[in-house]
């Protein structure tokens, strides 16, 4: 009786665990892909911000320096 029950349930249980394992592995791979995409997007935003800051500083520097021309300030 027990051996017949195990013979019927064992393949089913193995199938369920294999399916759960496959879903778990798929979920981890999707999570890793999402993490990588987020990292790449954040890195691109950081580069864009750095470029904008650099452009602003380079563009505004002469105006800020001219403000102190002949004002008696030391460099």
C-alpha cells in the first residue's frame, strides 16, 4: 500500500519540485538582468549629470572671474 502510494506520488512530487526550482532559477536570472539594467541606467544618468555640471562650470567660469576683476581680491 505505502509503496504503491509512493510510486504514484514520487514522480508527481519530483515534477513539482523541478518546476519550482526552474521558476526560482528563472526569477533569479530576471532579477539579475533588472539589477544590471538599473546599474547601467544609473551610470548613464551620472555621466549625463557630470557632463552638465562640467559644461556649466566651464561656461560660467569667465563670468564668475570677471566679477572679481580689479576688486582687490587675491587669487
